[in-house]
C-alpha cells in the first residue's frame, strides 16, 4: 500500500475454515480488500494508464512487457463494459 509515495505495510489477520468432510480450506474474505491476483493487474493498469511505459513498468514490478500489455488490455476491456 502506498501513502504519500511511501510503501506502508498493514498486517491483517483473518480466520481460516476447514471442512471436516472434504478437507477444503478457505479464508475469510475481507470487504474492500482484493486478493493479490486481482489487485496487482489493476495497479499495473493504472500505472500504465498514467504514462509509465511497458518496459519500465515491467522492470519495476518484475514482470515482462508482454504481461503488462495483457494486464492493461484486460482491464481496459473490463472498464469499457
């Protein structure tokens, strides 16, 4: 999380549930907090939309330029619907 261009860490504890019949585990969903798999592509989209080019953004975040382009295209299509 960034506040005033500085990274801040927030420790959150959530409960885990275990089904005794099938063994399926799940975590408590927290309102307003997206799973990392949803938040990361959205952050990439907004940074690329703000003008950071694909290669620089990819180097900064540790992903390839093609991945940045895929995330951007997907989020762009979702925002137009």
